[in-house]
């Protein structure tokens, strides 16, 4: 199982394809705070709720200096369908190899309907302007999580 990140850790660098197949890197956001959230699968009820919550609050988060990137193991084609069907405004990137998910501690053993399985652990990492972890939230709920982040960040 991958190590979970802690406040003060250096956020692992990544470059992943977005819904249009263009590379998105954490380094592209240097000088801004970034909310990187990890979700199991596009076009599922919980992941849709979470992505819509981030989209609904994107103007507020952006005005407070935060960019938002959603990461899942999905391929760009599925991310594009997800974005278009749900009118999502957040940047969605795919990590089919799960290297970034593992680097962020967002892939490993989890409970699913009472069974222990390997999979994406719904997580949110807030990275500061210098690439350091400001907050690390693991095993978050899809519903209500964005409101909790906004409250915890004092926005």
C-alpha cells in the first residue's frame, strides 16, 4: 500500500492527459494553490456528485487562489464524455497506470460493501504555491466534501 501524504510533504510531480488528451502537470500551477482530488471512476453517482460540487464552487475556489484537478484511472475519452454529459468545468486528468494515485497514497486497500479490495481511495490533497502539501484528506465522502474543504480552508 502506498504511503499517505502529510502536511509539509512535497507533493509528487505528475503529468497526466486531460479529457482532450493534453498534458496537465502539477508544475503548470506553480505559484497557485491546487486542490488535487482523487476519485474512483467517471460517470458513477458518487463521483458525479463530487465533480458537480467542485464545478458549482469553482468560481469561489478560483477567486480564493485555488485551481482544481480531478484525477481518476479513466482514459481521456471517458473523461471527455463525463465532462460533456455533466457540464463539468474542473480539469479532469486520467491516470490509467495508477502511478500518480499511488504516489499520493490514493490507491490501495479499502472496504467496499464489507469486502477488502484494491482500488482508488477517495482523497483530496491541497498543495500550496510552493508545491508542499497543505492538507491531506483521505477516505472522504463524495457528498458534502467540497463544502467541508471550503470551511476547512476558511474560504
